[in-house]
C-alpha cells in the first residue's frame, strides 16, 4: 500500500454494532482489516512496518480493533448457535459465515504483527484489559486441546466444523504471541493489567501447563510432528530438541512475568503456585538453555524458590479497573440474541446469487494470487524433485516445476 492508502484504510476503521455483523458495512470494514493485515505482514518482512504502527497510534485505532475482536467472539458464541437453530436459516452459501469466522483471525494476526512495539501496547489504554482477558480465554482453549487431544468448537453447519476447529487453534497461537508482547511491557502497564494477569487469571500457572503439554507438538505413527507457519510438519530426529517459535513465546512470557521485580512483588507464591512453577525445572535442560541463554536466570530463580518461602504479596489499596468492551456488548445485547439472529438470517445470511457474485469479485481483488504468494512463508517447490521452483503450470495454476 502507498502511505496515503494505508492512512485512508486506518482512518476508515470504526466500531460496528453486533447486529450488523456480516452486513455490507461490516464487510467493507473487514476488507480494510484484511488489506492492513497483508500490508503489515509484507512490511514486517522488510522491516518497514513503522508507518503502520504510527498511523494506528495517531488515530487511536488499537481499541477499535480490540473491540471488533471481542464483538466477533461474542457473536460466534452467542448469536451464531441461535442462528443455526432457526428453521428459515438455509443459507445459499457458507461463504458469508466463513468470512465472519475469518474476521477474528485477521484482526488477531494484525495485532500480533504490530504489538511488538511498546507504543502500540500503550495506545491500547483501558482496552488492554479486554485483550488480556481474550488471550486468557484462548490459552485456556489451548490447554483444553492438549488435555483432550482436540478443541471442541460447536460451529454448524457440518462443512464448517473442521475449518472452524483449525482456525480456532491458529487464533489461540496468535493470542499467545500477543500475550507475550504484552508481558514485554510489564513495567509500563497499568497496575490493574498486571493484577489481572497475575492474580485474576494466574497466567504463570497457565503457561506452565502449556510448557508441560505443548499442544503444538504431537506424535503420530511414531513420528514427532510440530505446528508452525500454519501447518503440521514431521520433525527430523536431529531437530527434535530444537526450540520452536511457539516454545520461545511461552518461555519469554514466563521470564517476563516471573523475573520482573514488580511481578514478584504482586504475585502470590502460595503452595499450589510454587509447586506448579517448580515443574519447569524438569524442562530446563542444558540444550534448551543453550538456545535461550536468558533461561539461566529462570534456573536461578526456581532454585531459590525451591528452598525459600516467599513473602506474601503486599496488599495495596488499588481501585481495580474491569474490562469494559466485553461487558458493554453483553449488557447492550442481553436477551436480544434471537432477535439479532432473525435479523441477520434475513439481511445477511441469505444472499442472492447476484450478491454472492459481487462479493466474490471483491474478495478476488483483495486476495490476488500474487499477493497470496508474497504472503506465503515458504517458496514454491517443484512437484517432482522438491527443489525451489520458478515456473507454474499454465493450465491448473496450482502445480509448480523447476524445468520442463
């Protein structure tokens, strides 16, 4: 995007009502988010994302994005189940529904890209509490996945179920990254945000669960498989001890939350929390510490914790803030879920053939083939020999090859 285009898209971002989810105005907003998301990814790959972060801070759009994130999450869990139970819900296509489900993934991906910067985190202001709560809900889903072997996402119709489960898993992994970036700024966060992470949600113990069960790693037919860059891959024996990016995010978040003096002052190291944290010692092998040397400090902290009884946290008189976006949307729409669903089944999820064609044309322009290839984490490879390929079949436009 040109600077002027990026600025226009950022300025166009605005909060939408829950009942308008999936409507024409909402779809235009989603297009803005998608274009900014792709622009952020491409800019980050070249180290030029500073302009976008400045625009988001200048026009105070981070709270707007967080509000949209919470709104879609509430719609997914409150409105959509009611919508699917209505007798006249017979959509011509699952396309509009899929776009709504994808909206959450697009926003969290955009936030993951820009939250690396301190000024972005600070510009979230009070909405950072809603984002912390959101990340906590997603990490809880991850731990449930590791305990049960899968995540249960009740998303009818049937053809959307598998896609929704995979999307929910990837969204949760993005939320893990966002949470880690938030913990990078513990020194500049509001006291209520720190209290919410440490005491309300007990994030250190939740992160220990992720270290212990590692939901992005599994064994299948005797082979170790790990999830990275949007896909599961088989890990060769020589790489099985290597730390993945997701492993690194968990350990960095733990370092930030446990070794910060302010966090140590506020966190309650009672018997349960202490026993959970000491489980980390079994995972701090020499191989792991070699890959992330900062973990030496973690080893020292845990050794000290094992032989001492930390003082109880100092009880300060703090007027604790509460998340406002989630509560506001729930209170505004409480008892109206069926009415919203009936409105949407008539206005949104029963599109005409002409409306579907028009929307498909707009998405084709947004998701051009060249853009998708630029966003792909890996270069295309020859279908026959597997080497990097520069030529693509002119008929099917799917298969790649290196030479004739």
